C-alpha cells in the first residue's frame, strides 16, 4: 500500500495533479448546477407569463 501512495517516486507530482483535477471537477459541477437552477427558474417564468398571454 505504501508503494501505491509513493507512486514509484512520482508522488510529489501525481497527487497534486489529482487534487487539481478534483477541484476542477467539483467547480464544474457547482457551476453546472447553478446554471441549471437559473435556467429552470427562467423557464418557469416564461411558462407562467405565457399562460397569461392570449
């Protein structure tokens, strides 16, 4: 197990890159969810305004 975490001597470069990738993925997830919620609200507003129109 120790050898796995040591990554054959490359751990000092590999683990930070894994961390950066995880941060980027979480950031993309948060951004996507915010955009989705915003678009859903916009869609609901458009539907509500359309019902009142002739």
